[in-house]
């Protein structure tokens, strides 16, 4: 009853009617046929490119220099001639990327978390948040959870931030039925208190980083706490490994939905109730590119995304720095929103053997999966001949054990690769609270 009352109340608050309108539209467009969806995408692309050409100095100059006019974009294939936008472009041309028909005082300045390098700043119009919220509500509804239902967050925040929340912020969390555990402060005491609360409160969903919820799940399993039963768990911001998925699904008795999103453009892809990892293709246009060309499904490349609902500072053919693979065909759920087979990781998480072959980051997830001594790990590839591994172990290990790790690693990376293994007390989180298992200085040859 309360969630329905809350959704009605939200209609009278800022963005409420706009969010509801967008949600109804997205609930319709997710069922479009392939031809209808592509026609919708082309219309939105044409509108966005025309807007950028007329009002955004950066795009107008770049398109003119490339000999591109909005009227040239008559098909999705034509759109592939439009130049890419890079993180360096955004950092170096912030003012020129702002549309001249948007008053500056109406825009909100924000920035990326900077987990894998220097943060970039950008601007968004207020309506972007309502449109993105509608998309997120649509995606969660695939798992039976609607806005206003109970949600528990295991989320990073500055150590003193949550205790010092204003009365307004605390009231908002109560009204929205949200409860928080600071992922920067996961101690036995804080996890015990949060677990006791969840047993009685029973959230409809839990949102977390994979590393944080798997750490919490391990605590629950050790203490035999098995009666926290959300409908699903949403994880984001880090790559979810198979061992983490297995542990979390075992402990909570529900599916884990791996949300693919970014601060710059919002939610991009999400698994449906049948398991298809759907791109939100009615609000984001996602291309997989290698050697500057769009590649077919099944082939790995770099993610290039265009956001249809950002006009104050458009992101058009934006190279996010992620690697992914499209899945051939369509999901059995009946939606024609295309599916990703996998988001492999960021380009600076791309491991390469000494002879230049791609090594999936899950190699180490599987390697340490059968080694219960390893609590956490971090792999840093300096170049194709040097690999540094940092391990946090929960019990003493001997030199023979370390030699076995080194030998298994070299069997995959090549004997010329020098593997350094260091035992450490802890692996620091990034400023954004993320746990980076893989760091690589090696760039893929096809980027």
C-alpha cells in the first residue's frame, strides 16, 4: 500500500510528473519491433546531431571540419561517419561543449568518480535526472520492484558523511524507504547492526558495489544469517566476478542484476527477468568499435555511447573506455532491446600475454576462486613482460604456495613475463569507494 501512496505523492514533487511521463513512454518503447526501434533511434540521433550542430560550438566546428552536416545523417550507417568524443575532448573543451540555448544558471555541474584516472567535469540539465530515473525504474520493474518499495544500500560515502546527514536528508531516506550501510565503514559491528535491521525490515532490493555486498554476504554466511530475502540485488560500478555472484545469490537466495551505467550518461544496460543483458536502446545508442569501425555482434571492441536525453551538453559517440561484446539475436523475454554478451572491463583493465594475446580478467577470478587463503587481490600489469600481484590472505601462506600462484600465472601470460607477488594487509579502495582488481598499463592493439 505505501509504495502506491508514495508514487502518487511523488507526482506533486519536482520532476514527479515528468518522471511518470517518461516511464510510461519507456514501458511502451521496450516492446517495439526491431524496425520500429531503429526508426526511433534514427529520429533521436538526427534531432540530437542537428541540435549539436546549431547550438554547441565544439560539435559545430568539428563537424564542419569533417565535412559533416546534420542532413547527411539519413541512416544509422551514416551516423558512423560522425567523429568520436573522448574523455580528453571533454576535459579540454568543457565550455565549448555547452549548448548556447541553455542558460548556465539552469545547469548542474557534476563529475565522474575518477576511479580509473583523473575525474572529468560536465554539465547536465535538470530534466536529465528525471529521464534517467524513469529508465532505472523501468529496469528494476523487470525484477518486480517499483519506486517507493524498500531498498537497502551498501554504498560508499565519506566516513563522516552519513552520521552528519541533515534532517532533510534523513527524512528523505525514511519517506523513500531507503536504509544505508556505509561501504567505507564495513566493520563487524556495523554489519551486525545492519543485518539485524534487514532481518526485520526485509527490503525489496539491495543496491551495492560487488565488492561491498560480497563482503557483507561472507559475513552473513559465517554467522549463519540466512533470512534476509530481497527480490533481487543490484550491483554496479565494478565488474562482478562469478565467485562473487555465486556467493551473493547463495546467501540472499535471489538473482543479482549487474547494472551497467556511467556518471556521464546514466543507466546503459541491465539484465531482464530472463537474464538478457539489455541495452536501454530507446534512450542510449551503443556501438562496439574496433580499429575505428563498428564491429558485428560477437566481436569485442570499445564501447561508444550516444545519450538521447542530454542536450545541454550532448554526449555523441562518446568513447567511455570500456570493452564489451554484443550478443547475437534477441532475448527470449520478447523485448527487441539488443543484449550485451558481456562488458569485459575498462581499457585500463585489459590484460595481454607476452605474445600479445588477450587474457580475460576472469582468469584471476577463477585462479583465486579455489584458493580460500585469498581474501582480496589486485593485479597490476605494467607492460607485457611485468605483472605485479598484491594479495590479502586470511592465513599464513608459504613459499611453495606463492610459487604455485606464480607458475599458474606464467602458464597463461608466458614464461618471459616476470610475476611479482606481494602479501599486503589491505588493498585501498579508490576515492569513489570502488575496489579495483585489475589495473593495466597495456592498451589493446585495436583501440
